[in-house]
């Protein structure tokens, strides 16, 4: 019985094609599809993260430099305004007080401890930070007592020049992260 069922099955199957004299008929090689561009390989993700971090860092540095430049130009403009006020009113006491306030504000921007300095210590700090001798022994030494004198003898042009130079030098050496 088993033999008959195999025979029936063999008759039901289609006959194998006869081999051609040239050999079997071959099909062309099928290449796999091109790889997709997404998701990228892990190296590209790492590179993208590093590039974004670099751009954020550069943006923060540029923004700090812009703020510093804007702050310095505002201070220089205030020195010019003080010089114009002095030219209009010729009040050495008021000019010296305005320069002193301006230097105090600028000093606080550079060093929080600058508010505690008084007298010669304040002038020495200004000279050290500005890399100059204009305050302790030069025209800036009037900052200690001229705002409280009745008629102080002040070299206003020398004081304003020393102030401009100090601002330019002190903010030029300010650290980028400060």
C-alpha cells in the first residue's frame, strides 16, 4: 500500500524540466537594497553631540565678549559725558566725585572685594589692576579727598586720561570666564 501512495504522489508532481544542452538557466545576482541614511552610525551621533557642544561653547564666549565690549564702551561714554560736564560747569569737585563713582562701579565688576578698599589701598589696587602709577602717585591721587574739599586743585585732564587708560587696560586683562 505504501508503494502505491508514493506512485500516485510522483504522478501528481509536475515533471522536472529537461536540462538544456547549454546547462541550467541561471538568474542574475540580486544585490541587497542600499542602506538607509537613518539612523546614522554611532560615530555620527558622537560627532553631532561634540559639534553642538562646540557651537554652544563658542556662542557663550562670543556673548561674554560682546557684553564686555558693550560694558567698556558704556564706561568710556560715561567718561566722555563727565568730561563734557566738566567743560560746561568747570566744577572739579563734582568731576572728581563722578570719576570716583565710575571707577568704583567698574572695580566692582572686576573684583567684588574692591568695595572694601579705602584711601591709599584703593589707589594701590587701581594702580595694580591698571598696571600704572597714575593713581597712587599721579593725577589720580586726588580721588581720596578731592570730592570732600571745598576747592580742590585737580588736573582734570590728567585724571580723565588716567581713567580712560585704566578702563582700557583693566578690562583688556579681564578673564573670559569672569
